[in-house]
C-alpha cells in the first residue's frame, strides 16, 4: 500500500466532514462521475457505489474510528477494479491537519484508472476541496 502525507490549513473535524460527504466526492476525486450511498451506519456512509467516467465502477465498504480520526475502506463489489485504503487526520500546530492517505489499487485496474488513483493527485485535490471551505 502506498501512502502520501499532506498538511492542510484546516482542523481535523473539517477534513473529516469533507471526506465523509461522499456524494460531493465527484468535485475532487479525478474522473469520478457519481458516488451513491447504499447504506449508512450511525449516520456515516457504510457502503458506497462509485461510477467513473470510463464505465468503471465498484462498491466500497467503509469503517470509522472517530477516536483515532481514521477512515478505512475496502471493495465489496468489483474487488479487482476497486481500491483498499485509509485516511488519517492528525491535528498539528496552528490548527492545521496532517492527512495521511493510503491506497492499494486492485489488480484489474488499467493504466488510466491507476493514473486517476494517483495518491499525490488525490491528496492535492482533497486539500483544495477542504480549503475551499
């Protein structure tokens, strides 16, 4: 699993809120056309279906550790084309957040899909979305 770390000029709670608002993910996830919440648990998305512009789709199942500020996900449907990963939000000085994003891509993902899942690109897009407020 590859990881990338980025510091964001927002508090961890703000970062958490943007990340769990999966229906707005098409605004910042490259190539994502639609994210549909299939089930919720304790008010948070539990199972989410993602559709990409290139007729690429998969469903992820999420788990949450609010105390540690960690979100994890793994494929349910489309395992070979999906992704497994985590994101951690850690408070650092001046009210900023250190975000650690980890991702392992499924074996069936093609070159274009792997480029869309580029960690640095995802982190930069997430940072921009969070800082937009």
